[in-house]
C-alpha cells in the first residue's frame, strides 16, 4: 500500500511517498483510510520535537476516517462501517491503518469522511479539557485561543454545548469568520484581546481559558481570569513554553491546569466511550459540526504540514487519501 513515510527529521520535506506492507488487524480495527487529519503533533514529529520520538523511517498520522475492513468481536464497529479513529502508534498517513477498538467510532450519517478525519483528537481533547480538567459549568464564560483552528473550533462548539458563553480569539479577520461559523458568541483579535475581554465581561474576566498557544498568550490570559478562573494548558503552538510565578495564582485565587488527553487515556481508556456518547448527542443537536479547512491530495502531505507551520490554517487540515 502507499504511505507517506518520514525518511529524515528535517520537517515536512522529510516525507516521501513509498510502498509499505499493509498492516495486520490483530486485536485492532483495520481501516481502509479515505481521509487523514493533519495535526500539530504530526508537524512536531517531522522535526523530532514531539515527546514521542520514533526512529526514522516511520509513517506519521494519528487521525483517520474510512471504512472498516476487519474488527475484533465485541468492537462497537464492524466491517463495512464508516468510522473515524485515533492511532497511538501513528501510521495514519497511509491507505490502511489499525486503531485500538476503543478508539474507533461510527461516523454520523450527515458527516463526510473529511469532517470525521479531525474529530477524535480535537473534539475529545476539547471535551476532556473543558469538562474533566476545567470543570466547565453552564453560564460560565470561556475564552478560546486559536479559535479558527482544529482544536479551537472544536472547543468553541463543545463549550457552546455545555451552555457556556464563548469568546473566540483569532489572529485576523479571515480567521474571525471561521470562529463565527463555529458558533462563537463574540470574536476578539489576538493583538488586543485583553481589552476585548474586559469590555465583554464588564471587567470581571473569564471563568475558563483554553490555551493551545502558550508564550505571551499564556501570560496575558492569566490576567483576564475571573476569581476562581481556570487556565487550561493544551499545547504550545507558539513554540514557547511559558512559566508562572505561583504567587500570582495564590493571590488571585486562579488555577493553571494541564491537559493531556492522550496521556490520560493510557490510564483510563474507558473515558473515550463516555466522551463519544456526549459528542454524539451534541452532533445530533447540530452543535458539534466539524469545520474542514483545506483538503490536500495525499501526495501533498508536506504542503499540508507547512500550512500548519505557517499558522495560516483555518478549520481542520485534511489529506484526501482515496475516493470514498
């Protein structure tokens, strides 16, 4: 089968299309991949900067959507089903991929393969962050950074589904339109978002900040938290890992909370089923509706990753692996 294999840790240019043996299903769900999600971890992997450091050559890709070819007894999906899945062992940038049974989910009938390709990691991360780690309650105000990207648009919709008011932060007017489409109640530009928060909340601040950016964004976000507010650290897309003087947390009665959905699943894999059920209910209500950005041909995997690297991506970037 064809696969985009990383031959060198030189960034996206290290990817090459090669023929590799098809994976064996074993105890997993074997999926004929129609579309693959392109994620920030994939980009970091190509530079050798992710916490997981597989030896080259390897096939990146953790998010896939396609059709089940084989599944073990007792799995929630069966051969022929349209599914979306997440692979801890990578391998998603290929024509076939194996995922653990608990990480393969039916695709809602109204969704395309391209929409489904970015759901499991982004929406499960957003739900885990806002509910399990952030303790989000109806009526609270949530500030979402990077609100036009894959995780950001997912967080906007999950927060809306929880009955929260959502303030979205984006870099420019083009991205503002995407955040509005995702369902944000108000959109603020990154350059002056603290002033926007003060105006939108009558200077009270926000109850929850979801931050996949880090760097200066983290520092400014601490200052816009309301009393007992929670700043959720999801990632460091800026490339800068911030630090905080903990006396600032003590004096203002605020919290900084780490969010690592994938790491937590190693300890509690049953969580995925509960989150999936809640997301299915939100999808049925039309609140969860994945926004797809650019869809690249399979051969253009390097270009898709560079789209993320340039910070120009809006919605979810997807590779079209085959017709489906």
